[in-house]
C-alpha cells in the first residue's frame, strides 16, 4: 500500500497524516502578493514552495483547486500611489499602482515557471455595490456580537474569540502585554483588530452600513476563501511572518462567523540576505530580474530554494547560487549524455541484452523513485528529494547496461525529467543558433582534418557563447548549454 503524505500542521504543531476533507479533491488557499512594489526573491520563494506542494499533490493523484489572492488596496499601495503619481486622482493612481506591480508579479511567475492559480481574487472585487461580500461578512459578525462599531470603524471583539492565540501558540496575557492602542484607533482592547476602517479624505472607499471606508487587511482572506473554497477547506498557506497577527485574525473572525476554516496550515520559512532581512535601505533587496542579470537561470534559483526544507529560513548568497548552478549543470549534463547515447543506439538493441538485466536496472531506478516519494511524503522534504535525483546520475554512469541499452537510457531519462518536473524544474529542448551551429560544424571539420589548434580556438569561441563541448571516445562531440 502506498505511503501516506504527512504534513506539519502549524495549527496543531504536529506532523499529521494528510486526509483531505473530500478526497481526491484538495482545496488550497495561499496568501498572495500585496502589489505595491516589484516582487523580490522572497516572494518568489513563497510562490515556488506552494507550487511544488501543488505539483506533488497532483502527481499523487489529488485534484487540487488552488487559490492565490491579491491585495490590491491597502496603506502601502496608497502611499506608493501618492509618490508615483503625485497630483493625480488618488483612486485612479491606486489602480495604476496595483495593476503595474501585479503585472510585474505575473511576469516573474511566468519566467519562474510557476503554475497559474485556478482563481486569483482581488480584494476590490469583493467590495462593490453588486458584490458587497466583505461588508456582508462584517455585518454578520456584528449581528453575532463578535464585532462592534466605534467612531465609524468596526472592530473584532477579541474577548468573543474562545481560543484566540491557538495558531500562534500565544496567551492573551502575553499578547496584550506587547500591544498598545495607536492614535486614531477607537477599539476597546489593544488586541481588537479593525474589520472596517472609515474613509480618509480622497482615499479609495466603498459604501457600507457604517459609512464609506475599506476593510481591514485580515478580512479579505476570510471572505475570499469562503466564497471560492467553502466554509471549510484543506490547506491554508503563507509565510511564517503571517501567522500573527494576519492568520490568527483570519481564523478568529472566520470561526466567530461559524466557519470551520482551514484544516491544515502550512507556513514556510523566510528568506534573508547574509543573515539580514531584505530591505532597500540596507541595499540587499534582490529581485528575480537581478538574478537573471547576474547570469543565473530560473532553474538555478529553484535549486537554491531546494537546498533547505520549506519550513526553514533560507539565507541567500551568491555562493549558494553557484552551488545550485553546479548541481543543475550535473543534471543537464547527464540528460545530454543520455540523449547522445540514445541517438547512437538502434531501437532493436534490447534484443541483444538479457531481459533480466534490464529488469534489474529498472528495479534500481524504481527504488530511487520510491525514495523520492518517501522524501516528499515526509512533509515535502525537497532537499532529500533533490538528492535522490542526483543519486540517479551515478546509476546511469556506472551501470554498463544503462550505458548501452536504449530502453534503460529512455527509462532513466524519463524518470529524471518526471521527478524534476514535480520540483518545477523544466528541461526544454535546446538548439544551437545558426552562428553556433556554423562554429560547431567548423570545429568538427577541423578535428577531422587534425587541425587541433583551430579546433581548440573554435571550442573557446563556443564556450564564450555558453556552449560546452565534450568529445567522446568514438570520435563524436556532444554539446550542452552552460547554465
């Protein structure tokens, strides 16, 4: 019987067997971007972590409905709109900012090869006069006595949440000791949080029973997840920094509304640069485009992410990226050599090889595939899963049947590519440009004519273009593109 997937649940602080509410369907909600700036590699890691989890669940036969929200109105977006479009109508400027940076986010996700969500709801879509879903949710909490109106704002009454603090594992006393009522707030308790904020002059606002305003940040995820996935769903994901207060408040208000909310909570570790939090003021703010400009590919960045478990912090460095590039280069080099050997073999080669040896080879590869699955079943242990892929390299190199038999060659190649695809690593068919092909053919002619000096010069010319050559013992030459 196939092993069960186990997930560390932030809510229970235990690693639990994954049992979807309505298997094989899995409903998954992930907190997406607040679109006020260019996305950085921390945002990319978050998207990648949940992309891999989604891919693996699909590989194991689950039908995943994946929702990732967009916060397209909040204080940061409004501040950026004032800076980028001074003097313009603030409502129009806020829309421009959110559309601009959401577009940049989408560009990065596409370049990274992140699967598109099944739904990508925006906060502002749930506030309009024909769909006042957030206002209705807040009104329901007010009717239940879990919220109160004060000074035009609406606050959640933390005293009405029976188990507030259970997600972040904090007591009310401890949380209250570090919380203060800020100027302009009209709440009764320091821990009470805003469900609806009354409108400020010229800022975006929507109609509500309490006057014009906009929702508190925590409100949008409770409403969106309930609308798109139901009052109870399987997985809620996000970064560790969201556990408190964002996810704690989501959970409190949803349960107060009579909803069971998420069964499993998955949180990933944060990304730092040389042990420091990323910040433009510190000059260590790294975007995905910075990665590309440095000559690294999206696959290299993904391998870098895979070096630590998703739940652990990742300290980014260019040295770590170089190590990731070497690992990816090993995989691509192996695939290139397999392709070359396949091109040199005939389809009927199997007839000249003992079937039992082929089955032994297949059994060895199948054992590694099972090892990969065991790693991923263990709370999506991608560092271990990645190491299994690398273990397939020596199997190919040292197994003589694997070097010669076309069926073995195809089997190991398909296995490597399939497991890499689960980790979001793609190996698209590459081709030489016309100029590169001309240089390659010239070098082949130089070697045949024993003009080794010219052949060496042409090799260096191709290397300068990122083409790595390897001359085989039988006089042939294979090539691969440098990562």
